[in-house]
């Protein structure tokens, strides 16, 4: 223990050991001591020296400390000391002791030292797995240092550590359990750990999200007071931003989990918005950024539209508009709210319509758009706020032709209201203001009102402006060109480049793809000379951008010229360029636009973000327009009149082909519609057939029921008359329990025996006659012995015959006796009810039986008639089903014919495409032959020759 007293500050005799020697002794003690208390004291001493002697402790003690973590798992105190020591040598936080004189180089060396120790620690991935198992310890002195150590490791070597944790079993799940810890210190440091873990790793972000991170984080934000909460809310919001930004899977999971609806209460602000704390401003700023992450223009259009719809339905957009129109909101929160509303409504017609209906709480109420535009053209407003308002106006008009029409309508003479301020009046005021930034913003805003909307471009030509008293009004187009030319004169004395760039962007957007606007622009005799003069001059670096935009404007006048003005046809304008400027010089000046450094910056994203007002030159949508037009204008300037004629002929041919294709498409659509109608008819008739078959089945079942009822009635009829058949032997009654069929059989047998008996009697009488004749002859003495023998044989035959007759007679008597017994039994049964033999009672019973038999017979006839009627109905239904089946077969035949026609039309289209391919090949061969003959063929000639050959070959094919 004396050794530890010396280390921990006790006075010892002799020279004091250096820090490195002391650390070496402590490391030896940690490695060699067998007692846990000695090792614990040595690790505690290393911890106290680890900040001052960071290099020595990290170099000598790291392996021993890792060994402590592996072997002394049962003692939480020594584990905590070891983890704290490792954290001190790896972490590069600001608490590290440094002199004030240390410069950035020393700080960089300290950072490099932490990275070096981190790399040494994570060389073996088992060390990270060991730390992750430490997180399962509930002891505060183990779990908290382990969380801090993992956070420090992630800060120094984030990518390597992410890959190790990603493949570690249950690694991310153990880290997510930190959010459920009841000790706020561990939970809050767990948030910091997850922030570092989720940076730039989409796989880990997905795992964390599916570990129910959104639910837990939103619960923590609610528990901490939402926007009024402290630093914990900020950490949760930063982690949410890491999970959602540029991760479409997590964004979809967040939306499908109905978490967008839980964001709405964050933006509930009261009437008194004064005295916002810095933490509340930070929290609300991050919350607005989360909303923007979900609806960012860089996301897929489908996902963005779905989130925009959810935000409108849950009332989030309405809450943001409330903040937008509230008073006392800090400037940076107001600016971020404007940007957030901009992206929530961008490209969503429903959200844009709602935003157009929002009014500011003023007297009289004014539309929110008007209030925002007033801030945009006010030069006293902050620059970032004016940029945000411009972005909001652009998003309101993005793919919103209805909104574009409403803005342009406020400039038309028929809709101007002198008693109120409109958006159009504010834009015109900013356009002609003395502030160059207002000029630029108003020009860009008005250009967005015309973007991809030919109708509004033509409508804006009607706008007339009153310049001064006594002078006639001028059009807005003319006034813009006047300011442009005046700005040129002013720019020689000062800087008005921003104003001129804004006006040129407005004019290019206005006349682009609008021949009527091009004609109006060229109608002013001063415009073309001004543009050629600007392009031909050799000006400074700042003026090159203006020259490039002037070249772009003049090129649009050439490309979209309909040759309605004789002095400014396409050919004459190109001749003017060739004489005054030169084609090569013109193309070079046109290229100045895309080569400008601010052009590429503006082309990156739609939001206008500029570090300073003087760098605010390009609009994002205008960069798309320049990219689209630069190539076509260059080709248009280089083309000759003959090439243009050929191109026009080719265009006409292509238009004819397009018309043919359009006709085929219309025919196919008609056939498709007919096929669809026939299919619907077939389906309806099939349904009807099924219904008829169902009805027929029901009727068949009813018929079967009637048959069953009929059979039951027959059985009942037989059972109700069991003892009255003796009065009428042929009526189907019972005799002594025997059926009528047995009696009939007995009668037949008796008749047969009677006939046999009569036959035998006849034979017997014949024999008797023979015997008598023989007896009369036997008395004569002259007969011999032969006659005696014959008589003897006859007598034998006679006896045999008599015996047969007697046997037959016995059988007949037996049958008679049996028959009489049957009849006597039947009479006994019939007379059992009236032993007195009253014949009147028997007659009454017989009459009653006959009436009941007649009633049952009539009922049977009625049932037969019903069965006959049902059978006829069944036959009619079968006939209807047969007719429906034949109609369906006819419709199927017609459908097959129509499908064959469609296939034939498609085949004709394929043949046309094959003809076009053959024409291309012929043109290529002719071009090669021309080159072989020494002819010079440029690219335009090749194109025109190919298109002319296409037309000629197709005409020949059509004639054939």
C-alpha cells in the first residue's frame, strides 16, 4: 500500500518517479496482482493519470485494461474504472487539459492520438462485442461508461465501427434498449450514441427504425415538453433527422405508421409569442427541418405527394400557416416556416389551393401571398427572409396553372381593383423599383407565373402601364426592354447587372415557345439593334453574363420566329448575326451563361440559397431552360435557308406521318372502345343467362317439390281407403291384407284351370262316346283276340284320362274353395262395423269412399295440370337460354374480328417503321457514295438529305 500512497500523492523520500515509470509500475501491478483489491486500486490510479498522461496510459495500459474487461466481469467497480480509463485516452472532448497557448496543430495532434488509440482498440472486433455485452449490465457504473466509450469510438472511427456493430448479433438491439432505461443520464447518452451510429449508414438506419425507434423518440419528445423541452428534445430530433433524411424506406415507414399526425402538436403556438428561449427556437427549427425532410424535392415524386396529402389531412399545413401569419415569431423561425410551407405545397394542387385561401389577420384581411410579396419587395427586410418568400411564391406556382392564371389576372385591365393591393401590382412595383434585388426577385417571380403556360404568356401581352401624365401607356413587354436599355446606360456608371440579368431571364421565359410574344418583341425596332450591340461589344468579366443572356434572347427570337415580320424573319436575323457579330462569336457568347460559376450552383436545387445578395443571379428553373435551348439555338444559327426549307419539308412530312399515326391511334381507340362495349354487352348477357339459369333451376326444384307432393298424396290416398275394396274389386283396395294384383293373378289361374277343365271334359265326352260304341260292338261274337287287346289299351287310356280329369277337378275345387274363403273374409271385414248387416250403412260408406276418391282424383288432376304448366315454363326458359347463348357466340365472333383488325393495324404500323429504317439505310449509303465522289457533306446536310430521302421513299411506297 505504500506504493499506492506514493502514486496517489503521498510524500516519499528520494527522487520522485516520472509519469511513465509510475504508469509502468501500475500496469505491472494490474497484470501480476492476484488480489482483486490490488488490481482495482491500480486501475483506479491509472484512471486518475489517464487525462494528464494520455499517451503513456494509452500506449502501456490498453491491453491490460481490455484484459480486465474480459476476466473481472464479476466486479462492477473495477469494470467501471477500466471503462472510464479507456474513455479518457480515446475521447477528444473539450475537457482535455490544454494550455491557452496551444494552437490548432496541438489540437490536431490530440485528435490524431484519439484516432490512433481507437484504431488499435477496434483491430479486434471482439473488443466491440465485449463492450456490447457490457451494455446488458444494469449496474450504472458499468453501463454508463460503456455507452460513453462506444460514443467516443464512433466519433473517431465511425465507418469501421458501424460495420462491426452491423454484423454483431443483436448489436443494434442492445443499443436501442438504452432508450428504455429509466435513468435519464444513460438514456440521454444513448441518444448521442445512436446519433453517431446512424450517420450515413442506410442499413443501420433501417434496423433502428424497425426497432420501434420512431415510437420511442416521439414518446420522449412528448414527455420532455415538445418544443418547450430541453436539450434532450434536440437530441431526439437530430436522431430522427438522421433516420429520415435521404432514406425513402424509413420515410415510407414513418408515413405508414401515422407518425406524421403526431407532429402536428409540435407547432401549436399561443397568442403571446414573445420571449422565446434559445432552446425552443432550436427545437422548433429542427422540427421544421423534419417536415421538410419528408417533402423534400429530392425525394421521389410519389412519396412526396403522399406525405403532402397526409400533412394536409391531419391539419399540419394549417398549423404551419398559423405560425406563418402569427405575430412575435422570431425571424429565423419565420424564415424556416416559410421554407417549410413552400415545400409542403410544392406541386400539390390541393395544398396550393388551400394556401391561396389563407388570409392574414389584418383589417381588411389580405391574402397571405400578398403579405409575403410585400416582404419580398421591401428592401428593409432580411435577405434570407426575402429569399424564403421568393421560394414560397415559386412553389405556389409550380405546376399550378390555376394559380398562374390568378396572378396574371391581377395585372389585366379588367380585373385591377384600385382600392386594394394585388400580387400583380406588388410584382410590377418590385420590377420597376430602385432596389436591384427587388428587381431581380420580381422578375423571377413573374417568370414563374409564365413557366410552361402559353395562355398566360399571351395574356400578359395585354398588360398596359402608365408611365407619366400626358404620355400614352406602354405594354409591360416594352417597359421591360426600356428598363433593360436604360440599365445598360446606368451600368456604365454603376452596377446594375443583377437588374439586367433578372429582366433578361424574364424576357427569355416570356417569349420562349410563344411566337406571338416573339412577334411583339421584334415589333419594337430598337430591341434587335440593342441586343446585337450588346453581344458584339468586348466588355469586362461582369458583363459577359449579360452578353450571354442577350445572345440567348436573340436566339429564341430566331428559333421561335414565325416569319410574320418581313424585316425580322429567321433568315434576316441570321444574316444580321453573321454580319454584325459572327456565328462563332455568337455561339461563344451564348456559352458564357453555362460556364458561369453561379449557374452550376443554382442548378443544384430549387431553393434559392445565396451567401450574399450580389451572388443572386440565376434561378433554378431558368437553368433548365438554358440547358434545353442552348443546343437548338446553336443549330438554328448555323443552318442555311435551304436547310431550313428542307427541314420544314421534313417537318411537314413528319407531321403528315404523325397525322396518319394519329388517325390509326384514333381508329384503334374507337375499336378498343367498341370492343370494350361488346365485352360489356357479353358480360351483361352472361349475367342475364346466369340469372335465367338460376331461375330455371329454382323452377326445376319447384317442379320436383310438386312431384314429391304428388307422390305423397298418392300414398296418402292409398292409406286412407284400406278396407272398402270389397265393394268394387277393381278399385285398388285391400282384401284381407292382400293387394289387388294377387287377386287378379288368382283369377287368371282359375280361368286357365277352367279352360283346361272344359278341354278335358270335351275329351272325356269324346272318349265316353268311343267307349259306348265299343261296348255296343263288344257284344258281337265274331270279333277276334286282336279286337280284345285293342279294347284293353283303350280302357287303360280312358282310366288315365279320367284320373287327370279328376285331379284337375280337385285343383279347381281347391281354387274355388280358396276364392270363396277370400271373398267370405272380405265380407266379414266389411260387415264388422255393422253386425246387423245394415245395407244402408254399407251404401253410405261406399258413397263416402267414392266421394273421397273423386276429390283425390280431382286433386291429382290439378297437380298434373300444375306440373304440365311448369314443364311448359321450363321449355320456354330453355329456349331463352339457347337464344342468349347464340347471341353471346355472335358477340364473341365480332370481338374476334375486331381483335384481328387491331392486329392488322399494328402490323401496318410495323411495316411503316420498317420502311423508315430502310430509308435511313439508303440515305447512309448515298452519303457514303457522295463522300467517295469527293463531295463535302456536313451534319445538317446529312440530316436534310436523310429526311428528304425518307419523304421520297415513303411517297414511292405509298404509290406502290
